[in-house]
C-alpha cells in the first residue's frame, strides 16, 4: 500500500487519541482533526494532542467538521487512503439538554464527511456508531441484526448515521464500516464517563452520585482493544462481506457495583456514594455479541476488565 495517509476526526478525543497513537506506531501518516470544544476540560485534549505531536508523521488541523469547505480543502490536499471518523458530540444525558449540538456534529458533520468523499471520489470510511442504538432491546447479548430502538437523542443520531452511510454506499459506492462501540474505558479517559468519575471521586475523597443504586450492567471494552481492532480493520478491510456494522465489545456484562468494588480494591480505598433515581434515556443493561467481529477480522483477544483497570490506574499524563 503506497498511500498511508489517514484522516482521523476527533483525534484529540479519548478513542481518537488512542487510535491515532496506534496508527502512528504502525508507520501511517495521520492527519488529525478536532475542534477542541468545551464539553469537558479542553486541557485534557491539549495534553493528548501534545503527545501525538511528538511523532513527525502526525499533522493537526483544528476546526469543526460542520465547516464543509474547510474539510473539503483538507481532503483535496491530502487525498487520504481512508477516513476514520470518531468526532461526535458525546453524552447521553447532555443530549436532552442540547439536542442541536448533536444535530450539528453527529448528523450535519457526518454528512459533510460523506459529501466530501463523494466530491473527491474517496471510497473507504470507518466511523463510530454506538451501543446506544440498541436502546431497550430485551434480547441479550445484542447482535448486529436486532431491531433498534434508541432511548435517547444521542443514540438516535448514531442510528441516523448508519442509515445515511447506507444511502451513500448504495448511491455513490462509498464503503463505510460502522463500529458500535460499547462502553470504552482506559488511560486518558473522558472525565464525564463512569470509570474516570469513580477514580477521581475516590482519589479526592468526594461523593459519587450513583444512579439506580448501581443496578446497571455494562459491557466494558478496553481502549487498546478498540485501537487494535480499528488498526486491523484498516489493514484488512473486507468489503466483500455483506455486513457493514460490527459490535465493538468484550462480550461480557459487568454490574456497576462490582466495578466500584474492583476499583476500591485496586486503590485500597472506599468511595462515598449518594444514591440517585434512574435517569431518563439510560439503558439498564448493555451486553454485546462480538462473534461477527471475531469471524470477519479474526479478533480473538480482549483485555480482562480487572487487568484493564490496573493498566488504567498505572498510566496518566
């Protein structure tokens, strides 16, 4: 493969940072795009960016993917081998407060990427979907062919992404692979997510607000597994297989209360908890089936949750 240029949107984000780092290690040239918004502390994004800039094969462009003209300029200049689209307005509860931001970033921004690919005859796209598309599905573990019913605005925008990608494939030949991420955790995580919150509260002797008394179950996926999977897909894209959507998950469900205990044991410290009622838009349980991913891309190894927590606690900026 002569062209090893890859555009990664959301490169300063949690998953984007780890994927960028992995591909740079594998000698790809990465063009990172991020708007560094203030959904959470932008200093964290700047620290991730600082690490990426240490590699000479990393170039960074700060702008919002809502800016269609700017994105087209980058595409025209770089003509990437593939685009890995990880930029999005994240957060389930926040989507009830600021729905317009989700439309602007997750729908308009996504469409801008596909329009740019159409304009410059680019055909390869990997994009982030979410386990939130499953909503209140009752059949566990979730497989990719279930009927979908998102419970929140964020999940709905991700489902719309999947439908838009399908339209562009049928009409313009853009081969897009959607990755339904289940709860991703690991070093340099987003501070608004559960595991970083637990760690922060314990270390700082603060109280954790625990919804539904912790009676949720989640399928946690270690971020290095995610970056390895995306690297494998980038290297071995299989467009002949009929399936374009894959669950990215460990395939194991864990209760939130058990997660808290595991972190407490590792830090040798108890956490203070205030119980809160069940939140609208939340999924009580996520549990994914990853057999399709294993079959198509020969992915066999996933980091055990206990080991992933130990790695997470060891590494920091």
